[in-house]
C-alpha cells in the first residue's frame, strides 16, 4: 500500500523533473540508477531513501525540503467553490502552462498574469 508521503514526494520529483525538461532516463543517469526506479519513485510505488532523495535534489537543483513542500495542503481538501483539481501537479496541461509561463520574459509574464486575473474575475 502506498503511503501518502511517498506519493507526494514522488509527485514533486515528477513535477520538478518535468519543469526542468529532464527525462526519467536523464535523471536516472545523473543519480546512477535505472529509469524504471525513477518511475516507481514518481508513482509512490517505491519509497525514496534519504540519501537517494538528496541525490535527486542535487540532480534537479533543489533542496530536499522542496519535495515536502505543500504536504500539509495536500492532506486537506480544497475549499468549496474552487475549481482546481485536488492535485494540480499531476495535471500535465497545468504543468505545461507553468513551464510556458516561466519561459516568458518577466515584464511580459507580469502582464499576462494581470490579464489572467482579470479574465478569471470576469468569469
């Protein structure tokens, strides 16, 4: 049975890997394991040891604490009236939107953010 913490950590690994444009094979090569193991970590099927999580964090350029961010929020349900999925990080479209958003120059990104906010308030 998958433990919720292992599932959350796995999702954060997948999220960061995807945001950096790193494949499972590339991450596995950097960490010195097989890509199948990365798949198992990302699904929460296998628990990530502390030393392996350290290696993965270094390979992806984040501290170990990154993988636990949002853990408390993930354990509670979204407030009524929100239209966000329970796990936005598992939505490939949302991740692609985030990656695209952060590839835009900062001044244009701010204007796009303001436009999105106005559109969402008008909806």
